[in-house]
């Protein structure tokens, strides 16, 4: 799968572990920053992650910040993005299955590296359900993106 990953300074150390895991799993990974532990604003990184997805350079994205919350808020401001915080395996796969989430946000200060990798594996293995109820609800999200 083609993936894009981004982090702020709080997520920077965990991001290296995640990128190595993804590449070892055979995924193509585009890293949009940050590239060092110096302070960076997560909305700037979220914009880059979103642009990779909406520009069809990546199928899904992962953002790593301190709690995952700021990254999720920022990513969800971008049209075409459905971001969710995933701190448990069930949410990490169900957010894709039920809500067609395309950006998983993880809090490096909340979960450790082992759990982060399990979350990401669950997220990437999940597929959007064909259930008409879930399809209808996500279609309404698309309408909201259009201002309808």
C-alpha cells in the first residue's frame, strides 16, 4: 500500500519505528516530516499528509503527535480527509470498516511502540464495509465536505 506519514516533534521518535515497520511490511512510505526533534506545528504536517491523500499520492495516512488529538483535528479540517485517533486495536480497524477513515492518528505519549505497530497493522488490514448503512453514512460525510 502507498502510505504517507507525518509527525510533530512529540511524535518524531516513534515515527522512525513506524516507518521501519511499514517498509519491512512491503509498504511504500512517503515521510512528510518532521525530520528532527525541533518544535513544529502539527497543522502544517497534517496539511502535507492530507495533500498526499487527496492528490492520490498515497492511499492512507498516519500521523503521530503527542496525543493524536491535535493531528486528528487538523487533518479533519481538510476536504476529503476522515481522520480518527486510534489508541486501541478495535477502533483502529473499525474506523476504516465503518467510517472509511483514511488517516490514523496516534499519540506517542499515550501508546508505546509495540501497541502503535499493532494499531497500524489493524488499520492497514481493515477494509471499508459494503454494508449499505455504513456506505450511506460516509456518503453523507462526502456531502458535508461539499458544503451540502
